[in-house]
């Protein structure tokens, strides 16, 4: 069938929605608004074709049902009290870079008594997402939930519910299909954030909004935010002069990832550890309680991307 000079499916499957190519149409704008609640990365400047693929993918997920309810918070109090003077090795976004992760653990002189704590986005974009999850599980590591982890968990839920495959099989869907039951259980257990009262610290993937109680923080923002504008707008877009962490006024120190564009960040009460390993940068850890920074170079750039910068 040809519509407006473009071929479309005459009888699309139920999990498929034909999205108009006219980006000014009410239908298109409505679905863009809908998807931003589930995938803030759509705020990036992508082509109409890519946006349409993502809309179709999210439509299939929407029809498959909601994600399994996840833990909101995990506390390290018990874990710390049960270990004599443990080190906590906090690691930035790994994105499937398992070779770099092993090198980083050697550089940190990792021992079984240490506690590994990942800042989310264990998976996607890099070469070995499944291997990273397996290593994290084997070492009994903790992790917060990143936006890419979230998408993989959603697809594992959809697959479990016998949902139809997406029209465009994304990397998140492909990863979800390869995971073992143990992998899925581990990924599904990841909380939005972790608290460590003993070190007066918080751990989250993307960030927190100042002045909002932890229990009232928005999970989507905790996984996706990068900037807070002068008018109070919280966004995943990269506004160079308005990092959220610079505005953080909480008493706890926040350790976060997600913001590879800004690289290593250090503020009075916030430390950003995403140094872009999957883009050919470095994989970085912060060893607590001494707050010592350790990093290793990526073997190569596994993923290329373009982000529009604002000031």
C-alpha cells in the first residue's frame, strides 16, 4: 500500500502502529509526548526515520504490559556493618565493555572482600553486555538501574509475556533474548538508587533534583537527567553550562554516571564517573572511603554518536 508516496504495511501486526511521517501532525506529536515518559533519549536530535523506529518499538512494549515493579531503594548499612573495613569500588557506565572492566578491577587491586557498586548502564552499545552482567552477578556486585538496563528489563518482561517481536529488533530486545533466568533476575532487582548512611553517600545512574525528597524523586529523571535550566526545567539534553550536579544542595555526596559528554565531574557533594569507555574514552572507578580515582583506557571506540550541545 502506498500512502503519500511511501510504502506502508497493508495489514500491520497488532504490535505495530503506522506513525505519520509528517512531524507536525497531531498523531505524531502525541506519540512523541507519550514516548518521552518511557524513553527520555528521544529528546536527542534524531532523524524522523530513527524516531519512527523507536516509536514502533515502544508501541510493542506498551502493548506487552507494564514492567515488573522494582525496588526503589537499597541501603548498604547492613552490608557495611557485616564486613570489616570494606572498600566500595564505585564504577561508572560499563556499557558491555567487559575487557575494560576486568582491567579496571586489576588496576583497583580488587579482592573478594571489596564491594563493587555499578552506577548503571551495564549493558548496550558495547561488545559484551551478557558477559558484564555475568561478571557482576558472580562477584555479588550491587548496581543501580540505568536507562539502558531499564529497557532490557522491559523487553525481558515483554518476551516472558509472549509479546510479538518488535518490527525493528533493537539492541535492547536482542540482549534481552540472550539473557539467562539468573541474568534477568539480577537485572530486574536493580533499584533506582542506593543509600550508604555510613559514608553519607547516595548512588544513582543520572541524578537527583534538589529540594525533592528521595522517595518523591522521579524514576525517569533518576535514569535520564543531565541538566537543570535556570527556569527549573529538568532535561536529559546536554546544556553545557547547566549540569544538575552543580546545583545539588543535599548533604549527602551523590555518585552518578550517565553523562559521558561532561566526563569526570567533581563538585562539593557530587561526583560523576561516566568517562565514555564505550565511546573510546576511559572506564573510571572511585574507591571509597578514600575517594581515590582509578581509570583505564578503552581498547577502542565501540559506539559512535552525535549529541547536539546547548549553552
